[in-house]
């Protein structure tokens, strides 16, 4: 599996020929992030221009199957569970969907634009010690660095990937997590065996967007 980060919460995960994309930044976003590629599956956590740009993921014959809310889905033999939570972006309330799925036997939890670490018991049980946890650390209504570090530790992932960060919030998150020497990479290539002895390790992906 190869993970690429474009900024905000926009990720591409590629496994063989299969391409999944998460929270693509739309053309109407003010972030200036501009990445365009073909995806098979698009997961949208929150209906906000910084996260809902599914139109950026069509390329040639490849038009994504878009998932944009809670529920259970099966696409191309991937089971995806969407769990409802809350987002607060610039003072406005949104519904946020946490996505849980497995690729190549690696269990992944993508928290999306989560603003409250007090998620329901059901959500917490569904997340259940993932191999990889994608967590926002950027404040601005979403989890701040301290809340994100505490929540990440409580969910007991093997690998933590921070997202939606700026330099200050990332530095604060790494300090709170005791991971100031975290590796910074442009792309992350992983197999299940790479995760065997990890426990709450943070890897920072630098934005390519």
C-alpha cells in the first residue's frame, strides 16, 4: 500500500491497481490545494469545500464510487463502515463521518473532520485498535493537538498519521505524543509486516499538493 498526502485531509491510498481517495479538496476551496487524479473509491467525511471535491477524482475511464456518509458499504471487495460524529468548522456545525476499513489485512481508521474527542461508545468499539489512524491535529474547530494526542493514545493504533496540520499544530502534537523525532516522508509504502512491532508511532507525510 502506498499513501500520498496532498494537504488538509486529502490522501490517496493505492493498493495494486486500486485507488482510494479521502476528503479531496474541491475547486471552490480557498486552500489553494490542487491535485487531480483518477480514483476508484472516494470517501468524503464532511460536506465542506475543503473536504468534498469528488469532482477532482475522475480521470479518463476512472470515475469514483463516492461514499459521503454513515453506513456499511462494499465496493470492489473492500468493506467500509461509516460512523457518524460531529464537526465544527469555522464555528459552523457539520456531520462528520469516521471511516473504518481494511486493505491488504491492514485495518485503517480515518477520523475525518472530527471536532470532539468524546465519540460514542459504539464508535470507539468500531474503531477498535486500528493498525493505522488518520487524525486531525489542526485546531480551527477540529481536534487540537492536545486532544488529538490524547485520543490517539486511547485508540491504541500501531501507526498514527496526523492531518490538517500547520507547522505550529504539528509541532505541538508531536510534543504531546512524545514523538518529536517522528519520521517525515513524502510517501509511505507499507505492508502488514511493517506494522508488527509498532505501538503508537507517528509518521508525518509532507503535503504534495
